[in-house]
C-alpha cells in the first residue's frame, strides 16, 4: 500500500509556502496567477489521490482554492495554523487526511 500524498500550504499575501508528505518536498511560489500556474506544474507531477490543505488567511486563499478545485484537486481549507505543517512538522496530516471537499 502506498502512502497518501498530502500537501500543506501556508498562504500569505505574497507567497505560497508548501510542504509535501511523504516526500518531505518543500516549495515556494508567489501568491499570484503566475505562482498559481507554477504550483499547478508542481502538482501535476504528484499522484492522482493528492490532498491539499491550507489555512484560512483572511481571503488570501480564495483564488488558489477556486483554481485547485476547478482542476479537480482535493483542496480543503483548514482552521489551524498550516505554517507548522509547511515548516516540516507533520501535526496536521491526520486532520488533512480526514477532510473532504464539499
């Protein structure tokens, strides 16, 4: 059985800081249309059962969320501080694995 691929993204006004499990890959993209396109390129190389979670950041996350969902990516907004996840701490993985879109 292969491990679930999970990405936590810390969303700020200017940046998307991500951390991927189980590979422990880090990435940083601008929180802009160009950065969102770059993020989609990164995600295309990941397994189809990918789950993406990000924190609520005062509306900075809405464009990203709409884009991911429109591309069929299982993306969920988390009420916790995802920055701990993007910093490499795996504390949010169980919560993200339980969340579902819609």
